[in-house]
C-alpha cells in the first residue's frame, strides 16, 4: 500500500518561525511529529492505521507512507496554480510572507515518485517526497513576472509564521535511485 501522506505531520516548531530564516530546515523521516492542522492529523491517523494493519501476521501487504512536500500542478488548488490562473485572466495576486521557504514539488514528479516507490521491493515505512531544494516565495514571484510582464502583485501583511522547510530525500534516492527533476521554471511555464 502506497499512501500519499504529507510533511504537515512533522512538528511545526521545526520549520515555522517568528522571523524570516536565512536557510530552510531540512526535515528527515526521523524528525519529531506533531501535526500542525487537520490535514496533517488526518494523514498521521491513516499512517498509523496502515502500520497497525500491517503488523498482523495474516496481512500480506507492506506499506509506505510518502510524506509529500509543497505540491503544485496544473488545474490544482495550490497557491502557484491559483496565481497563474489569476494572472492569465489579468487579475492581480496577493502575496503573504514572500520570505517563506518551501520545497515545491510538481505534481507530475509526485506521481512519478509514488509509482517508483510502489514498484520498489525495499520501500517500507515513511519516505519523504520533495525535491530536496527549497525556494523562497519571492523566487516564485520572480518566475511569474517573467511570464506576466504586467502582473499586478500586491504584498500583504500577515501574522502567519514564516515557514522554512525542505525535504531530506536521501531515503527516497537510496530506495529508487531517483529524485524529482522538474524545476519551478519548467513547471510554471507548463502550468
């Protein structure tokens, strides 16, 4: 069983801060967990259910819970796709916390990673799925400005914490000999 889980399971104290960070916090499969919202809680609950079921001797399946980092893709509800759709329509976009740092992974790479793990005889337990290279929100904005020269972009104040996260993908690479390849530039152009 390959379960599409989320990095939102990790303890937010590891990667959310009151001030902007100069570098992301690399999260590994061994880091403490403490879901930060209902999505993270639901994903953790299902990870635990699968581990429980797998423990029965008469169950003849194995599980891998794939903790996917900040996904984005075509026709998606993620922030990058929403921004692109708005800009295509000539609408403005609002940006909060441009200093935030995320490990953005394109949906096609997430799908490929899930398939590769499904066909791996060694994949078990928790595996991170991200690029292993984070980018600031401001980097995304710079790419969007290249495609939308007259983009109406406003920067809004916010009280949300500053995120600075990145996937440690060493386990993924050791299991399947692969890591995601699409860059933000390539994927945003496709979107």
